[in-house]
C-alpha cells in the first residue's frame, strides 16, 4: 500500500497538469472566437458608415457589448484548480 500512494500522487499531478493545459487551450480558443466575432461584426458595419455616423456609433457599441459578453463567457469556463493549503485563509469576497 505504501508504494501505491506515491504512484497515485504522481498520477494525480500528471492529471492536474493536463487539465491546466486543456483549460488554457480552451480559454485561448474562446478568446480567439470572440475576437473573430467582433471582427465580423465590425465588417458588417461598412454600409452604415455612408448612411449615418450616429447609427454607425450605435452599431459599433452593439459589437463591443457582444464581444464583452463573449469574453465574460470565456471567463466563466471552469477555472483551473490551484492547490490550496487548508490552513491558509480564503481571500475576502
């Protein structure tokens, strides 16, 4: 049994490292997707530029709101777990 504990701890460390890599990749893919959506949104605004500057500003604001919501969705991805010591106080909320 004593030999199994270090092996299990080692395997858990590998799994935790893998999960952190997967999270980082998912997060970067999510952010890139948001940036692509924002670019596509802005590209659709070119017809408004010739019509009305006020309408163009309104549509640009809508694009910014969409990308901010998208980024917030990326932040909501499961956070990578960090090792914590039970004796350490939790951060104030």
